């Protein structure tokens, strides 16, 4: 099959399209998706790059087992710090889609990690460097641990200034990915430009939950406060005791690395909480920017926070799309 970009598009055969429910953190995806799944006799596949980690429950907003109204997949796949990638997730998610579909159920892909959503649905052909056990990745990860994020980014700027200009120095994972791509004869900047032209591989319909930024920021603040009340500090202490310091102090581990700093005595707990709120607000902004670029998404006003009403709107939108 040739798509409108002229590229050959692979296709995962499914009886019915996957329903994708996306949006920024704290937009209400989890509750809305569960209601949709119940209405559609569906099962949920999480598209969250942090909920894959065992033991990282409170800080990632992972739905507790006792509150799961339908089967959920994509939780607790590896221990914190173990190698994982969007390429590995792509295979996992598509296997889930096929299994759910074969059982006569409806697959729902739910989450806010934009790259995971696109990896699962679109025809991403990940180069070798996107896999685990990669010597180039190990080399630059070791360099980062010895020299820090700024020095790592400076090395990238020396070799590939165009890619460095579009990657924040603190985004260590992406900087390392840029080095991997250089070894494969391309660049991160080129790959980023080509993202929009990747064809779709899995039949899917997209629903996005849109929340006014001011309302979302207030929700984020309440959510972080709730995480603290529910025992995030104890969760971090347990993970440290179990030897997962490196995994939970990774740059992308919002909510964990800040609490570790407080437990180490580097900052106060109050300061850590404020840092978590700030980092989460910034992450939500990046999520909004990512998803707004995807024209396939039908956006639903989710300002009210009323999951039942929003799910009803989403269902109507899906019906309109013939999903």
C-alpha cells in the first residue's frame, strides 16, 4: 500500500481500529479511557514511558490494580534503570493490539508519551541504535555519568551543531540518541524533519483531551500534592533501598529525582515539591505541543473534569468518525 507521501506503508491487520486517547498529564485520560473501554468492551494499552517501570507507581500516576475496571497492559514491564526503548515498546504494543483484537475486544491506546503513541501506530522503522544493548549508547551514557549533561551536549555540538540546536542540554536521552544516529550515517535533525511524513501502520482513531493551561496547571498542583499525601516519599525510599537510585534519578523521572534530592539533604521537601510541580507543568506544555501537530486527533473539551460527560463526547466523536 502506498500512502500520500509516496512511501510504502505496512499494515497491522485488525478487525477494528485502535482507539487512541491522548493528551497532557492530568488531563483525565485514565478515567475517560476506562469508561470508553467499558462501553466498547475494550482493553487498555498504556503509552507512558515511565509507567513501564516496576515500583514506580505513585509518582507516575499508575492506575492501582484495584481501580482497573478493564484489563490494562504496559505497566511494570522492567525494573527502573533497565534498558527500554520506543522500538521495544512498538513491538510490545502491536502484540497487545493483535491479542486483544483476536479475543474480540477493542484495543485502546492511552497515554501522554507522544513518541510511544506514534511508534505503536505509525510505520516507524527504528534504526539499530534505537534497540537495547547498544555499544554506542553505552559509551555516551558512561561519558554522561562521568562528565555531566552539559559536557555531553557540548560534545554533540562539536560534531553536529544542527542537531544540538534542537535538543535541550538536559535531555540526556535525546542527546545520546543523536550520537547513535551519527554513527548510522544520519542526524537527529534530519530524523526530526522527517517525522511528519511517516505513514500510518496500524488502523486507529484519535481522541485528544484538551484542557485550558491555567486549569491544567491547577490540576497538576493538586495531583502532586495528592502524590505526596499518598506516600511518594515512602515509595522513593523503598526504591532507593532496593538499589534503583540510577533509575529514579534519570532526567526524565519527574517526581522521583526531586524527592531523592530532598532525601539526600540537598534541598528541602517543600522545594522538591515545587520543583516537581514546575517540571510537570513544563512537561505538559511539551506534550500539548507534540500532540497539537497531529492533525488526526479529534479534540474534546476536557476543562470540566467530568469523566462521564467527556467520555460521552468522545464516544459521539468516535461514532462520527465511524470507529
